[in-house]
């Protein structure tokens, strides 16, 4: 069975920063491009005020994965969390911070047929962070590992529930910063035949 890895799910708001050579860098919420003037909980302001730090991350992704940014867009996904973004959870004690959980490469293609032949894909993000700039990597905090038979997921249902309740009772990310408080859950992911599957508990 595939090994499924779990990372702490943070109660914040989905955010991402993207870059390609023709357009430069921009920030996004889950569904919209955002700017410091039309923002989402201050993430666009944070991204643009830390553009040098983000550009170093884009450079590292491009070099490590041989990405031509004239022909591809790099998007760094994460959770923008802490401060007053959500209330009543352990991480609200932290200043607003960006926790990276994925990096996608999107080739610039002209037609739908070309997109099918050359689709977007995920790359390794395990070395991406800049803790001094409050850009963290979610995998640097407590993670979990379990084997799941997806034909019979009920065999691990109780274990998944136990781990989730433990995170809810005490957020491991908040605890790593010296704070105590409730967490939200776990995001699980595994790769099968080159395709990454994710689900939340």
C-alpha cells in the first residue's frame, strides 16, 4: 500500500505567490489575483514587501528543477495563518506567517490540446523556507505516516480519527512556537503512479 504522509492543517486562508519572467511576481487567494490595494488578510502586502525573499525561493525552484521561467509559471502554495486571520486556534498567537505546502509548475501553452500534452505538475518543496521572513515549510513541523489501503479505507479510519483528535486538542505548529491551543486537523497526501492525491481529516 502507498505510504501516506500527513501534515498539520492550519486554520488560516489559502494563499500563493506566482512568478514567470514575462509577468514578474504576483499574489493570489484561492480564486483571485490579489494586490496590496485589494488584498486577502494582508497576504499580497506581505508578499510584495518580501519580494526579494520570494524571488530567492522562485530562483531555487527554477534551478533545482531546470525550469525555464520564460515558458513556465512557478506557483508556491501555502496557508497564510496567524494573527487575526482566524480566532480561537493555537496559531492565532503567532504573527501572520506563510506556511508553504506545495509548488506547482504550469507550462505556458496555447491550446487545450497542448495543455493535455504538457500539463501542470508538482515539484518538491521540502527545502523551501525563510524562517527569518516568516516563510515556513509545513513539513518542518510534526508530520505523520500511515499505510492506507484505499480499497478498504475503513481499516485505518480509527487511527486517522485518533491523530486528528490529538491535533485538535493541541496544535503541534503552535506548540513548536511555544504556544498552546487547539488545531484543525491533518492534510494527507500520497503519490500513486506519478499522481499526487490529497485529502483532509
